[in-house]
């Protein structure tokens, strides 16, 4: 019988689960002892959206590892909503949608998302005059954070508008590039498109409406960790990101002005 045919009994599975948990606890104790000795150490598995790793996050993480030279980072760039338990991340940065309630989430900051398209696209397909017009436009949808129904708010009232997704993409960094190629209407952070709007390359649309999450929340950046006791090195990173990320984003946004 080959090893692939073997299956654990219920008792064996419980024993394996206990061993994994014990190993994790031992790693945490080892890190905490190193911290008491004044030398925080460890290996952190971090999930970061593509946009963050292509803009302000490298400087933030570089400063963190300079402060703690015995802590290493294993970074996965992904816009998908991280399953910290299933995908074995220790901590992840998420944009937009409120993360899984099984995880611990801290809102780092809110941001403004706006509806926009290029003048060339609008010359060809017309300017939307109402939310219902979006159903007849080519829309560029960010798969991890944007549903096929876009949410907007005006005068305290929430609206949900179905859209036609001509392009669906998992990388937020590509949304503006597609819009600049005149292929459709999309929703982007206002700070990131300032220069494109100022240069006339993109036009903001339906200014009386504010882009929202389907729940009615404003778009936000979340720092997410699994709902369990975290190793000392991970706690250090979480506290560092909570303190430094808002200022890092402000510096990045100011540089775009």
C-alpha cells in the first residue's frame, strides 16, 4: 500500500492537530524568550495588495526590518481577500471589503474612491447622466473588492447599481492603466488619479454620488490577523504598521499632488 492510500483515524487527526498547535505554541514561546533577551526574531508571512507593494509599502517594511534585523518577512502580493487560517498568513493588509469576521481586523484608514473614465471613451459611449446609465457602459471591475453591483451614497441614502463588467481583473494597479486605454468606466482612489485628472487623461463622473462598499461602509484599508495568540514578532509588525501606515499613505498621496 502506498503512502497516498493511508488515511488518519479520527484519533490520529486529533493527535496531528495537537502536534501542529503545540509546534506553533513552541515557536511563539521561543520568539517571546528571544524578545526578553532583547533580540526580537522570527519569520512572518505577510499578505500585501499589489498596489501597496508597488507604492508605499516597501519603504515601510524596509524601515521595520532595519529596526528588527533578526525578523524576516515572507511576502505574498495578492489583492484577493486573504484567508489567514487556510492560506497560512500571519497578517495581511486588505483594501475595501470588511475581512472575514473570524479574523481580527483593524481599520487603518478610510479613503475616497471615485467613478472615472477617459475623455476618449466618453466621446465614444457618452457621459453617464445617472447611476442607471452605468448598466449600459463598459465597466472595469476589480474582482476582489468590487462586486458586479456597485454601491453609492447620496444625501445619506445608499444605492446599489448593477453594472456590466466588460473587464474583470484581480490587480488594482491595472485598473487605471485600462481606463487610460479608453476601454471603460471604473472606480479608483481619488488620490491615485489626481495627476491623470489634472492632465485631462481621466474625467470624474457623477460627482454627486460617493462610492461606497455594498454594506454602506466607506472604502477602507484593514490590517488583518488571525484570531489567535500572535508570536511576538508578528505583534511587533502589527503595532508598527498600525502606527506607520497612515503617515506613509499621506506622504505617498502628497507626492501625487
